[in-house]
């Protein structure tokens, strides 16, 4: 009997290792493609030639290898990966500029980012930095944030406590211990737990790449939980874990504060998901020099060089299938006419709900395998953004030169729940962007109105939200007085739906609550869909945010190219050293 068990276990391990180290297809990280830095393009007209190429049937390249729906980082990421192995890829974007949540917009002379706040894990020797460098040919420059890079502000003005959050594997806990004397044991245990959960994330990718029967076996035998610390801790909420560590309510809040970066309250958030975010910033926080639009700007030429294209104002209204239920292309609305574009593969960065509920024929939507995946996911919370353009220099306003991200936990702030976040973008003028969450249902009545004129009631609701949050801003930054506010506007969940195509105004894709990170859901929602030649990429495949969407692209690319690209990125990082190039000021 023991011989039989040993043979079965050995066979299982062999199969797992086969897919964990699978490298049969072409490797987009085979060659170091970093180039010496070129002068940064600051003329908007020149950048728009890359970012705003409008769709025309005549611009569609011939002999396409793949079509990608959506130009968010998940869509552009997988397109670049395929382009690097010689594939012709067409990326179609419904908005008037490429980039998804990485795009920027201008109003009254102020430029605002809509999605990038700050990004971690970008030390030059790290695999994530290596991957980003390869996907932009080393042209994307990063500005490190000040340290501390975050501040947690608790309590009303008369009883306000401010706790700085430092990066650094050792400095982060050491500085917390200075703020919370006597809580050293709790802080050390918190660090141990977040690192333990974070180390097990490799199994999340593996479950999405191994064959479905093997994935189901690992899930239903309980082996997924036994083999991965990520899954062992995923069913515990953030509140549950931190409440067991300390009775200090302020320390619990500091342990939990970054929940705004994935959109779930601590009581509903998976501790494993939370751990990944904390670990992501342990080595520091960075912001793309020149703004978030630089990301797409440096990725698109790589796609074009391989014979592909990135075209905007190209709303895909359905995916085309043949009689064998194979994806064979898409239909793009050009005015009132449909333009059919064909390719042997379709990859969707439009999110699982848009893809399955809006882009599939009704008979394919009804497939049990499709409905099973939809039943495991739910919409994330709607995003609320408020943009302020301020008169006066950053010094006069008491703001930092580089981005600074604050979290406020006041409780009962009108319209925004318990948390909102404030950051400053280095765009040449003094700007503030505040990010929070709001119910889609609060604004749903106006969803079909013209985006620039939704009526007086909608405008009044936005003014109430803006005024409420402005009260808090002026109390935290006393040098920012109301007379300094030259421009203010709010982007609501229905604004998000219009510009980035999210069905319920969610900025982080599908909900990142505890259920999302069960082994069963993780194994079921994967880049390879139940329909042949149709793949998913981006946030809904892996995790939210810039890093999570890129991981989704890497996982999708792995499924298409039949090799573990996560390991290839690690291998590239191990064999390359930073290129010595002269930085251009």
C-alpha cells in the first residue's frame, strides 16, 4: 500500500513540476531588450500620435496572430509579451486614448492621473522591475517616493493621531515599534504572517496553469491548502488576524490601513490578499516619471514593431465564433456599422463580466462552465475620484514634491464610507487626487445621460461629495484654503463605466473579498476560458492594480505560449544587471 501511495505522490509531484517549470514555447524574456534612455517626450501632440491612434479598417494589420480587447496594463502587457516572440497583435480600446487606468487627462491646464497612485517592488534587481523594464525596453523611468511614503491619519481634528509608514523590510516594523511601545511582539508576528502568506502566492499562478483535472484534484483533496501558505491563510479576514495580534485599536488600524488599495473593508478582505500588498511596498514605493501615460507610451511601439497596432475609439460589441465554438475575431462598432476583424485568437482585458455577459452570444453565455465562473465572482466596489487643481506652489501649499499617499479613517464621512486616500501627482502644477469608494446604485439613474451633462441633481450630488471631502483636506493641510482651489470635479462610478468600461464603476475589477481567493475560485477562473481560442488577461485573472494586472498578463501569456513566464522573468532578473546608462535630466 505504501509503495502505491509513494508512486502516486511521486507522479503527482512530477506533473506539478512539469507545469511549474514548463518551458516548451518561445520565451519573450530570452533577450535583454533594454536600451539606453532616450530623451523624454513632453510635447503632448507627439505623445498623442502614439496614444490616440483612431480605429479605421484600413489601419488593421494583415495576418494577425491575436486580437486583444482593452488597452489596460493587462491587455498591453500580454500584447507586448506576444510581440516579443514575433506575434502580430491588434489591441482595441473603446476610449479615445490607450492605457486603461494608466491614462491621464487634462482640465483647465491641470493634468491628472486616473489610476496609478504608487507602485512597489521596483528595486532594479527584483523580477518585477526586470519584467517592467523588458516590457518597455528600459524606457520607463521611476521616481522613488519619500520615506515615509504613507501616513495613516486617525481621529477627528481635536484628537488626531498620525502614524508614518516607512518602507524597508526592517525599517517598517522598527518604526512601528517606536509608535507603539510595548507592541513589539504583535508587530513581529504580523511581519511573520504577511511574509508567510506572500511566499505562497506562486501556487496561485500554478493553479491557473496546470490542466483543469489536476487543478480540481489539488483543490478537492485539500492539497492546494497544504502546499501553499497563501491558500492556508486566504480564508481569514484582515480583521480576524489583526484582532488576534493586539488589543490596540490604532495599531489594528495601521496594520489594516492599505485595504483601500484593493477595495474591501478589513472585515471582508482576505488576509492573504492584504499580505501581498504589504509585501509589495516593503522595498519602497515609486511613481512613473512623467505620469502614468508613459507606461502605455513605451509599450505601444514594441507592439507596432512586431507588425501589430493599438487602435482607440474601437468599441468591441461582440466576439465572433465559428460552429466549433472557437473565437475567430471580433466585431467593432464604427459609427452605426459593424467592422469584423479576424484573428486565430482573442484575448479579453475587458474583465470577466463584460467578456462573458456582454461580448458572448446568448447561447454561449448560458454554458454551465461560463455560468460557474460568473457565479464565483462578484462586482467590486465602485470607485470615486475627486480631482483638485490648486493655485500656489507645492511649498506654499505645504505639499511634497513627489507623490504622497495618505489614508484617513474617520468614520462616517458623508458619501464615502470609512476610508479615502489622498495623493499628489508631480504634473508641473499643484494637483490633488482623492480616491475613495461609492455605491454604483447611488448614481445609476444618470448612467444613460450624456457624460458631460447629466443634469442638475447629479451635479448637486457631486458638489456635496466634493465639499465634504474638501473639508477634510483643508483640515489636514491647513495651507490649502478654499480660495486656492481653482478646479474641482468628481469622477463617480458611472464616470468610470463610461471611460474605462467597468460595468459597475469598479476600479479594481471583480471583488477581492475572501471568496475570490478560495482554491476553487482561483483554479476555476483562469486565462484559458471554456471557449477555444478565447483567453482572459488582467486584474480578474490574477490580482488588482498595476502589478496584479501585469501578473494576469504574464499568466495569460504563459497559457498561450506553453511556458511559465513567471519563472522566465525571474531568470532574466538573475542573469542581468542594471544597464549603465546616462540619465537625461
